[in-house]
């Protein structure tokens, strides 16, 4: 499965989360660390859902950008 991951760059690190899996988050000092962490977090999150009998949600989130005029 391929889930959308949202990446937020902070002043000193990156945080990431999966909109389709509430509570599934990770962070890292670099983007690579954050992405590796979220891969592991998703695997663990899905495993816990399976073990508890919860349905695994299909990926459904999408990303889009909107352009707005720059205020002068």
C-alpha cells in the first residue's frame, strides 16, 4: 500500500504524518530520517490495527497546491 505522507519542515527538524492513519507520526533531524521513521511507524500502526481487528483503511488522501496572489 502507498499512503500519502505530509512533511513539515521545522527550524531544526522534519515532522511527518499520515492523514489516512490518525496518530501515525514521526520526526527526524533530516528528511531521510523522518521518512524512514514514518515507514516504520506505518508498518507498526497497521500491524497493531490488524492485531486488534480494526479494518485497514485504503489510502484515500490526496495532495494539491493552491495559488493565491501575493499581498503587496
